């Protein structure tokens, strides 16, 4: 059983920008997961999850215009990092290990090849950083996905994080890392 968007959306962080992309190059951008109508994209299959810089209106106070995937750049736009989710009408030929839960080994083949991952253990909030997907060890494979998000990526040895972030001239997915929170137990608040 392949992963559909209706399943994945339950694991996406509530506070991240999202770009829903399609094979033909069209995409729709959302400030938050709650901006996506409840049934929209539900029957489409996951093709990939990554990070990208995409256009958003500077005016966050009005509803975004539905341009049906046609992007019209204006001076009122800004480029911001987002989690990019590629969807398709047919599934990829990736065998799923579990049907009633989302395990890391089931989502891993869909993740971008690289750069910058933080794999977080939900039990104690410890984490490990990996530059590329193939560096993430199989020891996580049987853990349950708890959530997927994005955060600032910075040198862990630099103790003055505020100063590092202040020096950045712009925000970009190149300054971010994908966060994958895993748990030893499945979430009980999610029904698949």
C-alpha cells in the first residue's frame, strides 16, 4: 500500500510553509497545513518530500489567490523556504512494510536525497544530524514517524545562535534542515 497525502498530512508540522507540487510543474503554496482544504489532494499518492524556496505573498493578512498552480510573480511576493511535497495520481513502485502505521523505513525512500536532516527521538528529544539521506542508519527503520517539519540549520558548535541568524541576509531552504521526529510507539491520536 502506497502513501497517500491524506495520511502524510497528519504528520506535517502545523507551523511550516508547504508547497504541493505536481508532475506537470504546477504547484500550490500554503502558509500552513490548515490552509489546505480538508479533502484536497487526499487521493493523490506521495512521490517525494523535500525542501525548496517558493513564492509567497508578502501580504499574509488576506487569503491567497487560487491561481490553479500558475505562479504570477509580483513585487508583492517573497521567496521563502517550504516543505515541498510532490504528489501524483499513481503510486511509485515502493513496497510498504506496514499498512496501519507510518514507519521510518516506509517514508525514507520518499525523502529528498540531501541536504541536512535532523532525526529526533520523541522519547527524550535527542537528535542526530545527517547531511544526506543515505547516511541515516537503518537503526531508525522500525521506529514510528511522529512528525515532519523544518528548522534553522546552524553550526552546533556556535553558541551564539541569535548572532548567527542575525547575520543571514535572507532565509532559504539552504539555511534549513528537515526534521523527522520518530518514536518507539505509534501515535494514538492518528487514524490511518
